[in-house]
C-alpha cells in the first residue's frame, strides 16, 4: 500500500458534499483543492480552523496534495496558539471567518471559489506521508503532538465505514454535529466519507431546529454523526425529527436507555464508536443491545497491571488507552471509566495535571487545584463541570476567570471557583477529595 | 448593523424586568451557575466574558427557550448575535417571539 487515493468516489459527478441540500461534486472538490493548494505556502504546517466542513475538507486535501501537515490542537485559546507557533514556526492559519482572531499568518478559504475545472484525476497520496498532527493537552502544560500518517488514518476509517454499514454501494449523506477539528469529527465526518465514496453536509448544525433542517435537506440514506450532549438536546425537543438511516455517537459513553430512545425517535440503529486521539477509532457497539465493544478487525488489547494498550490494525505502535477496560473474549471489551487523571467534559478531553498547571501559571495564583465534585455535580445539561479551589488574595473571581479563559477551553472553566486562604493539603502535599468536598460545603 | 439589529437594541431598555428575572432564574437553575439570579447584570454579555456561558450552555438555553416559551433558535438567524448580547436582549427577543 504505497499510495492511497485522496478519495474513493468513482465518477467526477458523484456528490462528495452537500450545502443547503445542493450537491457538490467530486470534480468540483478536486478543482477547489488544486486552487487552494496553489495559495498555501509550499510546505510546512497548516492550522485548519474552517468551520464549514466542506472548506475544512478542501483545506485538508490541499495540504495532502502539497505535502503539508494539518495541525489539530484541542482548542484555540491564545495560549495554545502560542504553543502551536512554537511547535511549528512556519504554521499558517486556514480560516473561513473574516473576523478570525488567531494570531498566525492567515490564508482565507473562499466562500464560493470559482476554481477552474481541472481534469478528473484523483491524486494518490503516499501512505507514509504525515497527514495530520493531533494534539492532546498532556500533563506538563505543553500540548503533546500525535503524528498521523495518511495510510493509517485511511485504514482506520475504512474499517469504520465497513463496521457502520456505509460500504453497501449506496451513497450515504453524513450530517455531523461535531466540528471537523475534533478527532471524532475529523475521522467520521471528513476522512470517512472521502475514503468510502460517501458524502457529507458542509453545515455543522448545533440547535435542534438546525439539525432537523440540515438532516431534512440531505438525501437518504443519511446518517447523523453526533455526541451524547447533542443527542440529548435533540431528543428533549418536541420538534418533528426527520427520519435517518443510522445514528452514530462518540466522545462519551451513552446509556442504553438513551440509545434506545434515540433509536425509537429516529427509527434507526444507533452505533457508538470508541476511540481516542492517540489510537484513532478502534471499536463500536450497538448500545441499545449490548454493553460490549467490538474491536476493529486486527486490533487487540494488552492488559497488564498498568494501563491497557491497543495494538495491531492501523495502529503504528502499542498505544495506551485513557480508560479502564476489561477484555471479554478475543475481540470484545467492557468500559469501566476513565483513568484517574483524565477529564472529559462534553467530548473535550484534558487532564487534571494540565489544568492545574495552567491555573497555577496565572500571575497572582499562589496555589490552586481543579477537582470533580462527588456525584459529579450534573447540571440539567447532563454535563458535569469542574470545580476549583484557589489561593489568590490579589485576584477577583472575574479577573481570574478571564486569565484562565486565555489558557484553557471554556468547557473546563471552574463552576464553582472557590477562593480560600489555603488549600487543605495533607503532609505529602496531596489534596484529599473529602477535604475539597468539605470546602465546597462550607463556601458553596 | 442591520435595521433589525438596531431596532432590537433600541427596544432593549424597554424589556420586561419580570421576564428578565424569570429567564435569569431558569439559567441559574439549569446551568448550575454560581451567581444568584438577581446578581446577573442584565447588560453583560452571556457568551464568553460576562456570564461566561459556552456552547454547551447555549445548547441548553435553546432547549429551555423551546420548552418554556415555544421558541426554536436557529443558528443562521441574523438576530442570534443580538439575542446572546445580554439578558436584556434575550428577554426582549423572548417577549417578541414566544408562542407560549
């Protein structure tokens, strides 16, 4: 497998994407890709922040044909952008937003590029080529890069397409509520349709009425690619939901009950995907029917005393999982929750070590720690927010929150943020959970 | 700024204070906000700085507005920037568009 075609669409007129229900052909896509590739710097790194999924895909493909790597950091706060610029001093920002405030040299993606039509010739990309660098927040304050080659990304999503029944010869339209910059959205709403000859909606609808409208405009068979947070909002509304042929969820486990409700409302099967930035997607389950996850063919788990590792298949090397899992049989496993230091808020992942590092790096903070409250403090949103206790006699809550906002994703901003005279550290410097709970009870 | 937007801004000071309070109380309860409802500045931005809401909250607000007032928010609405400008603007929008 020396080279893998950029896309698997068989004809120039095959729809590759949809916008407002209108098809965008594979040939139009290739023309846009060639035109954009000429406008990007000849090599190096591109931070692709395009909100429109089609323009994101054009940007990704333009990078691939030009030998450039796409950068996908977990968030776009000024602090993270600064770190991206240190990591890749040649980085440019590809954006479709004229008001984009990211502090990097910018290349604008044309809304309606009148790219000259090019011959129908699908580029083949070297499987070993570095396609994307996806960052996790790490634990030391510096984002950790994960290098993804084109061949391994393509192999991963082809397995996924097979597992989701998207290789049955029909043209499926995928409607995603997840951004293309998130690893799940990147794989399931961009790479998967490119590599399976399917199509995707350019829009990224968030509000239930928008999701319903974009779904209704997409031809059938159509799939909804979403998350527990978005599905929950969709199922809680009383608006009429258009029929779909498949629902896909990832980022956090869904309950069997909610999966069954979604299947009834949409008259379609719901398949959950398990994956991570490090491993890519490696397993699925039909949540309403089973709690067992089935691994991708060729992928296996190594269990030991420490973390569980995945290997084989599209994985370049043995890779640690961030969850506690239990193998059942050769190719199935059960999920038993996150490793202790990991945090996942609405599909955004971080670690307490990283968040605490950022909190303590704010000038004026003497000591501070994030924690998750007992009972997980579920809001009506179904999302558990983090709490933080801080010693910062010279700062106000609003000032500290604004400083933090420049450093960490808003999903992790503390609710509540409690000011104390000192943290209840024990003799080893650790913070017992009960002591933190007591603080909340006292101050909250 | 569109005519519609400037119209909304002019109308905003007239917003029903009772409705503002009602919406503020809904937010505090549904979003686990740490501020008491009566302390929410009616003119502070809801998104980002100010009240500090993010996209998870905005989705929840869309749900609340649908359940309580029969309003379906749409992202492509020209008015969206205005709606989330402040509690006062949101209350004004609800007053004008509620169906229950």
